[in-house]
């Protein structure tokens, strides 16, 4: 089984957004929120409108992670808020208890992990991403771009619940060519 990769290229990220938005606004919102909050797919799919909204305004998401059982506070950034607002505007009605990434099956059920995987794999294939993309690519994409944008590695590690820098670097797919790029561009 091949490990999934982050989506490293911003052009590919934007192509994924465009493709998914043209296909299904829920799937677009899943992708955008996923690459902006660093949650595991199991936690992402469990989000309800009540987790993110208070009086139609976005609030800090407070949740207990399924895997680690740690309590996390997640401030939704503008990109995540915008995608959720666009999704919300397409709904005729909603309740705060409704899942955000609602399945068409059943009364109020989230899409499954398998359905999320199918959505991402289909979109990646449609736009020509060659790396192995899966649901964990959302979380890895967040970490990779946080790293590339110079955010403090300790904060990234804490957000991803990684115990050391080597684990995080391997997880994010920091490659030798990026290390070489560092050598080329840092001239003291």
C-alpha cells in the first residue's frame, strides 16, 4: 500500500478546488476545509453546523479528537469560512445538529470515509495529480504548506500531534530536493 502524499503544488490545489466546486459544492467545501484545519478525516466528517456556527457567525471549533482523545480548539480561517458559507447558501434548510458533509443516504448521516476517499481520488485523477492522494492528504497538505510558509515547526508538530521533528518531516514528505533548495537559497 502506497503512502498518500500532500498536494504540494498550489496550482494543483486550485485545480482541485475548481474541479470540485464545479461538480459538488459539498465536496468542494470538504476539500477546502480539510486542507485548512488539519483534522483527520474521521473528525472532519463528524462536524455539524452547530460545531462551527453560532447565530450564523463562525465560531472556534472545540472538539475531542477521535484518535488521540485530545481537546482541540480550531479557528476557522477565511478560506474555510468562505467554503462553508458557500455550502450553507445552497441549503434550503439546516439544523445545527445536521452534519456539514451530509450524505444523500439516510436522514442525517455524514458521508463515509470511503466516499470522501472516492471524491478526492476522482478529483485528483481528473486534474492529473500523479502522487497518491487520499483522505489523509488533506491533513498532510495543511502541514506541508504550513512548513513551506515558514511557520514554527514546533507549532506544526503540536497541531499534528507529532512527537518529534523527524516524524513530522517524514509525514509531510519533506524531500531531498527541498533540502537542496535550502542550500541553494540560503547564502549567509
